[in-house]
């Protein structure tokens, strides 16, 4: 009798322990694979759900390729290169990248036109170009706090969150949409960076002399601290903050808080 009671008690304890572990751990869902499709000259990259993607479209061994940190599945005219890389030949003239959920990043190393949609999450849109050919990329942040960075650009840039195709280098026709919250300029100086009239933007000049930063509306944060003399620094309307070089930058305009270093 005593043995039976002891076994019964152990069984109950095991059942309770299993239930508690299940309630704490919950179900585990693996990230799904992304897809890369080539149809009618257009490449479409769609990130899989649940994964933090760091992806790029570039040229590899003479072919257009998409690389990712998460698994990829080729479709249409694309072929598997590795579990996380897909090649799509040489005929594409357009691309679209849909980053899906989570905090993702995407960079572009091709010169034909395209669109990058950050969608959900706090995304990093790596826009700097290093080719002698102009390009036209539309950068949309979507939901979350998103950043477009031209830090890898090979020359000065102009970026304005006005939904116009007038961004990038002087040979580019990028369109950085106003659902992108943060801007990072090039390292060359001479950048012209303008926020949105209604949003709270973070604008970083990226380095180099002669940058001009304009916050416009919203409660903005501007960063011009780079040990180089910049041009116009104007926070605009709202409750704004700016960080500048104490001895070389001009006095900023419209900034409620000025930090000098």
C-alpha cells in the first residue's frame, strides 16, 4: 500500500512538473524560409516570418544574387547557390524587397531600379552606392523606427523625407519615403539632409565637413559632432536637440537643447 501511494505521488509530481514546464516555455516556432522569385524581368525577395534577416541583392560571379542570414527558397528563374543564397541570372531589370516582421536590414549592390519595403520592425535600410551608374531605389520604412543610411556612399548625398525621387548622389534618383524616421549621411561631407515636416526624426551627418541638416517639424535629434565644420544646422519646429562640435560648427537655429563637445 505504501509503495502504491509513493508511486502515485511521484506520478502526480511528474505530471505537474510537465504542465508547469509547458506553460512557461510555450510553443517554439522556427523562422520560415524566405523566397526569391524571378518573373518577367523582376526579382522579388520576400523575407520569411519570424527571422531577423540581414539580406542583400548584389552581383556575384557575374550573376544577380540575393544573400540572407536566414534560409532562402528560389522560385521562377532563380537557382539555389547555398541554403542562404540564390542566383537569378543576368536578365533582371527591376527588384522588390519585402522585409516582413522583426528588425531587419537590407543593402543594394545593383544599379537597376527597385523598391525596399521595411514593413514591420525597426529596420536598417543600407542605401549607400559605390558605382558610377546612377540608380533609382524607393526606400519605405513601414511600421517601426526605421533608418536609411548612406554612410557607404562614394560621394556626398542629398536626402529629404518628402516622398520625391530626389535622394542619393547627384546621379541617383532614390526616393526615401516619409515613413523612414532616421537618416545617416555619407562620410564625405557636403550632405544636405532634411527630415519630415510632421515626424520625430534623428538626423546624423555621417561625418565630413560642410553638411547641412534641417529637422523641420516634430521633436528632432540632430548629430553634427564629427570634428569638422558643418554648414547650416536648423532644427525647425518642435522640441529639438542637437549635438555639435564646440569650436568649429556654426550656431544652430531653432534647437531647444544644444550639446557642444
